[in-house]
């Protein structure tokens, strides 16, 4: 039987932290953080992205931003650790029982107290002992390990960028989890209140994303998103040794009759030109392969295929998908939309069975 308050708790392990700066020593030998124009990553990530990556392939692990993108006003102490956490209206503060002040290195007994939170009047915030912090957690699909990685940021612009992307994905696609994204560091010019203009590096999700491609991916269950398409263009070495394939090709060439224009054997009437292999768009070919597999799996009828492609005023049927390559009049956009339709149909059939 499940244990109340224990069995239902599920936590994704954190594999490590990625930083946005390095520690540097000042004139008085004191350490302070210095921002970098690249992600400061541990060795496991360096093996995949190099020493100073500016982009990372990520996925948000769940749908709830409050779980993977927590953001609070937080105050810390060297001796007490976290001493206050709030949302700008209310806070929980670690208070010295004797003095009523925020707990410090002289505190013997403390307790957490609920208090109002107003950063404009808070001395901790004014002296930067309290700052806004986002703890962004995400998957790195290309890096070994089962768990999430974390980046902490206090940048206003980074937090707004990430929040906006999450809301946009959920609004447009109906979900934000397990969608392949690229997290990047980009330079912008800012004008903080009371300060001169300066250039800073902030987090953002790369904008060169094709919405149509994301929409197609969003229709797939998480497992289909993570599993790449099987490589079928090259023969598996352990199943199709070159010695066997080479002998078959050599025999085929030997058995071919060669005649000249007058019908004499022994001379090859061809121009000795290699047969031209039609060039197919990579995205179209990938969609074609997915569509063929899904059609077989769902047993899509010839009529269903013809009805769908009738929207484009072309006749495409089941027999066309028996061929290795798509016809010339089928575009990558058509195939992408067709694959999306097949995935929606698949989910509908699964729902009907359940």
C-alpha cells in the first residue's frame, strides 16, 4: 500500500549546475562574480558542447513552470543560508527569537515568521542581500544522465524572456514540456535606472524556430520526440557485409549484355554516365518515412489519403506511399501537415480505445 505523504512524492534528480559567470578576485583579494558571454559548464557538458558553449539543446521536463522555473525574492546569509523568501507581497523570514531581527551569526534560536514583503522599503533588498532569483531546470537530451540541469539567474530580462517563451508555447501548442528548444546567451543594451547604458548577456530561447515544426512535434508523445528516425540510407555493416554486396553488384554488372547501336555484343552503347539520383529535400524525406510507417501502423485507407491530399488539388493514394521516394509535386510543407494530421488521428484512435 502507498505511504501517505511519501509514496506520492516524485523528485527529478539534479545532475549539476550551469553558471553564467566565474569568480574573480578584486583589488582587496575579495571574490566577486564576473559575467561571461558563454555558459560555464561542467566536464560532462563540455564533452558534448565544448569549453565555452553559447547555445544548449534543452527540453523543459514538465508542464508546471512553478516546478522547473521557480522565481522568488531571496535573501541569504553566510552563517544562516536562506533567511528570507518572498513574492513581493508576502514573505517567510528566519527571525532571531530574542531580538526579532533577521537571523545572523550571533543568533542562538530562530524561527520562521510570515511577514509582509515590500522590496522598495526592505533594507535587505536595497543592499542587494536580497535579489530576485529564477531557478531554471531543464533536460539536456544530448548529455548523458537521467535528471535535470539548473541555471540560476537574477536578470530581469532573462526571467521575462523565459516566462514569455513558456506562456507562448503553452498558448500556441498546448504544452511546453518535451519540446526541443535551444537555450542561448545573447547580448543586448540596457539602461538601468540611475546608471549608464551597458551591454549584458541574457538568456533567451532562439527565435529561428519554425512554428510548423514545433506544432508537429507537440502532437507527438514524449517518447517519439526523443527517439530519432532510424538510419536507413546506409546498410548496417554487421548485416550487409561489403563482401556480399560487392559480389552481388559485380555479378550484376557481369551479367548485363552490352550491345552497340548495330546490335554487336562486347561494346557498351551507354555514355558511361552514372544514373542520376533524384535530390529530395531532407525534411520532406524524413516526413515521407514517418508517414509511411504511420500509414502501415494505423492501416490508413486509400480513400483517407486521397481525401486529405485533395485539399492541395493533387491525387495521391496508398500506392504512392509504397514507393521509396515522394512524387515531385509533393512538398515538404504538405508532408509536414500530413504527418501532423496522422498524429492527431492516432491520438484520437487511442483515446477511443481507452
